[in-house]
C-alpha cells in the first residue's frame, strides 16, 4: 500500500530498535519494503510523550510502556506509539507482545475519534478509534499530557468536540481529498452529531470498584502465549513484522455490533452498580456511523461495484435490540475464552471488544511440545486452541489434519497410528476393489454405477487443474481424485457422489498425498459435511436457516433488509457453505481456514459466524446500494478472492462470543458439521435417477 | 459503457453439457476445456448491438446436478432469456430436456425466450442425438433451436444474439412492460420507455455498471 510506504518510519530510532530486537526472521517483503523506504520528506515530531502505557492484562506487571509521538509530514499528521525495548523486567512479556501492540504510523485521516478519560483515581487515558471501527487499547498517560496531546492534534487536523459528550473529539482531516469526500458523504450524519439527541449511553467513568473489570478488562493477554513453550516463543514469526498485516489488523476489528452488544451485556451485568452511582443509562445512540467506504478491504477490484451509496440511510448495526441480552454469557465468554477485553471506552457510549490477534501458524518445534515421547497429543484442547488462532505450517498439515478430522485420535501413539494406517489401507483396498472388479458386461447392466463414474470422471478433470499438483494431461493425482471419490461412493453408497465433493477432497489429497489416508480423512470430513450433499439438501437448508437466525440475532436491520428484499433463503451463501469457502479464497488460505474451522474450538459452527462476519462487513454497501437478490448474489459471488481471511476470522470469533448461548440456540440441532441427531438412514433416498 | 437495455439470461441443462464453455466462448471468445466445475451460479456479461442499440447481456451460468435444482430454481426469477443446453453426444442429456423445461415454465416468467442448444456439434462422429430430433423437440415446445460448439465457436454468437433479437422484438411488440424488472429487462439510455414511461435513474444506472 502506498500509504504504508509513504509513512514508513523505519528511520525512527525507536522503530528501528524494535525491529532489530526479537527474531531474526525478517520477511522478504519486509526487507524489500525497508530498503525502498527513505527518510520521509520533512517529517517533524510535533509532540512527544514518554511513559505512555497500555495495560494488556489486569496485571500491573504486564503493562507496556512506550513513547507516544505525533509526526507531521507534509499536510498529514501521524501518530506512533513505540514500546520501549528490553526495559520490562517481566519475562512473560515477550518482544513479540511488544511488537504486537506497537502503533507504527497511523495517519489521522484514519482516525474517527479520540475519547479522553479522566478517572477520579488513576491516570488519564485516551482511546483512539479508527474510522474502520477499530480501536487501539487505551493509552495511559503516566506523565500526564493528554490535554497537550489533544491541543497538538487540533493544531494540525480538524478536531471538533462532540456536541453531546465533551470527552469525545471527532477527527476530520479536510486536507485529505478522500477524507473530504467521505466527510461530505457523511453530512447527514455529521449533522446528527452536531444536534443529535443526547442518547448515548453514559456508562461510567470507571467506578473504582469496577476498575479491574472496566478499565483493564478481562483480556487474557498472556493466554495466547502461555500455551507456548517459553523457549519457542521468541522464534515465532512475528505478525507485527509482516508489512502485509496492516497496523489496523493488529487488534481485531471492533464491529459496532460487538461494541454495542458488549455494552449491553456489560450494562446489564453491572447496571445496578452504575445506576447506584447516579449514572444515566440511555438507550441506543443514534450516532452510529455506517462504515465508510474506506472500511472495505482495499484490494477490492474494479469489478466489484464501487458505487457510492446514493445517500440511502443505512440502518445502523445493532444495538440492544438484538436478543443478546444474556446477562452472564458475556462474562463467561470473556473469562472462559480469555480472548476479549471489555473496556469502558465510552466510544459514543459503547464498549469495545477486541478479539485476539491472529498468531503465526504452528511450527515444527512448537508442535513437538504438544507431543509426549510416544507421540500422544497431551492437551488436545490447548492444541486446538493454538491452531484456532493461527493454523499450522504446511509441512505439519499431513500429520495434524489427521487429528483434526478425527482420522487419528489425539491419544494414539506413533506406533498405534502406524498400525492403524496399515489396517485402514487394506480396508480401503477392499472397498476400492468392489468397483474395480465390475466387468464391462456388468457395468452395462449397472446404470447407477456408470452414471456415477461418468459424473466423477467429468468433475475431477474440472477440479483445481490450474494447480501444478493437478495440471497436465493424464495427471496421476487427478486419477487419484477419481478413484477416491468412486470408492467413497461405494463406501457410502446411499450418499454417492455429488458435485462439490471433489472440491473438498482436492486439498486433502494435496496435503495427505497418500491415497488411503486421503480417503479416510475425506470419510471423516464427510461424516460431518455429508448432509450438505443430500439429495434433499437438508444439510444446506439447515445451515442457511441457521445463518438467517444468526443474522437476525446479530444484525437485525440487515435481517430486515434481506426480508424486505425476498432474500431470506440466503442462497447467496450457498457456495460458501457447500464447500467451506473453498472457492472464496486462494488455495493456501482455504487450507488455513479449514484447519481453523476443524478445531471446533469456539464452536462447531464457526463457519456460520464466518458467513455472518462477511455479510456484516459489507452490510452498509449491501443496504446502501439497495441490492436486490440478483445483485446481491452477483456481488457475493464476486467477493471471491477479495476477502481478508484473518480479519474475517477475528470478526467471526467476536461474533461467536458475543452471540454466546443465543447464537448456539439459533443453530438447529444436527446442523452440519454437528453429527446428525437421529439414527436410521442418514441419507434419505429418492427413487428417481441420481443424475439428470 | 451505457446500454439501451440489459437482458438477464440463464443457462440451464445437465452437468457437463458445456454451459460454462458456451458462456466463456461468448464472453471471452475462447475455449478453455480445463476450468472448474460450476458450484451454485457464475456470471458473465457482454455488450451486443441489435438494431443499432447497445444491449448488455448479463448471463447466469448454473450448476446442473439434480441436487442443486432447488437452488437453481431461484435463479429463474427475472430472466428474460434462457439457453437450454444438451450434449449431442450424450443421449441422456437430451432425455432430460423435458424436466428442465418444466422447471423453467414453472419458475420463470411466461414470456421468457428459450433457446435450445445442442452443444458439442464438433463431435459429429460421436453424435447420439440427431439434428432432426433437436428440431422436433424445439418445435413441439415453442423454442428456438440451434446446434453449436463451444469448442469451435460455431453458432455461439448466433445463439446468444438471436435470443436477444427475439427478446428485443417482443419489446418492440409491446409484449413486456419493460418498467417491470421481473421480466429480466432493464431499460438504460436510449431504450424505449415502457408503457408506463421511463424510469428515473435509468440513465445513471446504465452508466454505472458495465461489468
Ligand atoms: N468437444 C467439445 N467439448 C466441449 C464443448 N463444450 C464443452 N466441452 C467439454 O465438456 C466439458 C464440460 O463443459 P462445461 O462447460 O464445464 O459443462 P457445464 O457443466 O455444462 O458447465 C468441458 O471440460 C469441455 O472440455 C464443445 O463444444 N465441444
Ligand atoms: Mg458449468
């Protein structure tokens, strides 16, 4: 991105120091970026404050101090916060953690608002909210200087105090053309900022009794790393070093929903305390800012209509009207999962939720720490959690997918797995032999077999042929796809073969390489996803239904919009669900997503939350452009290849946690990939032909 | 680019008959035998000219397998034209035409123009359905008919364009209320306003999307 290059501050001493520290593995793109960068023309530090600190956890020992700067470059103003290196005595805080929270250079054109907090006890702090809806953790000014900070900002960018909350400062840099466009687009809303009815929720200025909870939150900042073996920690690839990972992604996206729902949860569970303090609790703010265009992934190409919304007011993202009213689950989620921070940021009266940053994929050495000497996975939950947050390196997939899919059990030893593999291999050969032994004469009288075989043969030559693994004439891997699918259609004759299966098998064979292992892993996957391919499509319908329920729960305006536009069948999510987003991401990303989904870590149904997360990300575009069913279908189809996986996973995680029990209750029992509820024929048969 | 009209087409027929190849041949003028099979629906678009008027065809290419029929049915809504495709080398794809037609009649609007295409006519040596049978079926069911080849491009342009010409003629004859988008027709710049008059915003709409 141009912007990143322009504002690269690698010359900054602190920045450079933080770069040198930590692991030696600087990614190639990083180094190329660094080499291309040069001293920003006329960059000037206009504000500098030491001992500005964040509190990633409630433990005072884990606070991270650093230096906050405002840097002026040309007409633009940037903010950086660079943690000090090597000062913290606490070993629990790795360099990695420090890098993770580093704010490299955020242009003020990306900032929506700054909220100032002045607790009666303790330090003043600010929360910077970006126009994407994302917020940085509170920055505590141990040495004071908040007022000076705001005054400096005001000298350089257009800063107005919110009419309804004197502690909120709205940022609008009118020097920037893009921003100006956006601002003019937001005129109606800007008006509502100016004379909006005072409806924001005034949750509290951190009553002391709740300080731990409110200001410092539940964020279990250490839990992501406590799983690691300490000596490996340093070697992990540091996502913060990856220039591809935009600074904005270092903290998970804060959806408005999440803020509001959390605020709701929070308010309800702590409401009494607050009212006792005489704080007024109002209802939903009218100040919701629909996402700006800049909120869209920047990669979205021209094919995707970039039309500016025709000034159609978009209903704001919900709100307490969603049924997320469960008093307890917010807390539970926060504590059990340990991945959220509830912060009384009072961003227009809302609280902020941060999902855990994504981790680098599980690597070889770290993987070894999960195994005992005989090869058993000692703590499968910890393993699944670890994979949930970062996936696994490709070379480990062959070994680990077998566990995730359930082909091997976690408590099996190396020897047991090897023995079982050989048994399974002969079992596979037996089933395979069933169709291999069909003579041509027999086949003549076996229409169903001929049709199936014909269909499979047609489809395997239309599956991922652009990958070198499957390309070329008479590719042996294509033949393996055919043999495995045909064998599967005998192994599970009732289900047979259905289009989409080859898409699911392709990455499995690509990873496992071995025919029998691929088959059994595919069998394990189909145990769960088989109903997707039922003739009556019941598995698909229950999942699409569950998505509609989740959207109703998590974004009722969007739900109503779909309802009005006769789109409640959610057929536009069909391909996503049928083949687990296989066509929406590039191959490597698909594998990453699958292993995350297969952990079943937060929910068996994370994929449904992924659907909701994507829809929510584009909700304002969908509603703003008044997309009808056809337009929507086309729009969603064309998102393929343009969805930011990590960001969506973080959103999905946040949504899943926020939805809590209500979310789980929205998903009918037996919805794939849950195992079917009733016994009997898993795959209802119909009499007519298999193929038309 | 602006258009006078936009027509929505849907391509239906058994899997493997060459629907996606026909679409690609029409939109990109190339035959790509290796591509991914269609899951759900895919889209293509191209501008053509009829009666000196630019017309944009927005084409929906569907998955053919029986399991997906229920979802395919939802795509008929608002289609002005349909290409119903079979493979002249596979008899069963011809046998299934009646059931495809029934779906189309039930779920599409009654004025949808249907073009029957016997594809893969380059494989004449493997022919399993004669041209006469195709013609006969089309005649019985009131369809336009052509044999075509996505591979050699034979009749591909013609199939798409003559379908559009038929739709255009119907517009001229006042068969449609073109202001009603459920007929699969959108009026852009220079199009004839429908009986109820032109619609506001149609001009900008035409300019806005030309993908
Ligand atoms: N010889 C020949 N082969 C074709 C023709 N059209 C398609 N094919 C082949 O038929 C296969 C299926 O085509 P495809 O367009 O994917 O079928 P769809 O399932 O109806 O979309 C492709 O792999 C092509 O190689 C054609 O006109 N001639
Ligand atoms: Mg196709």
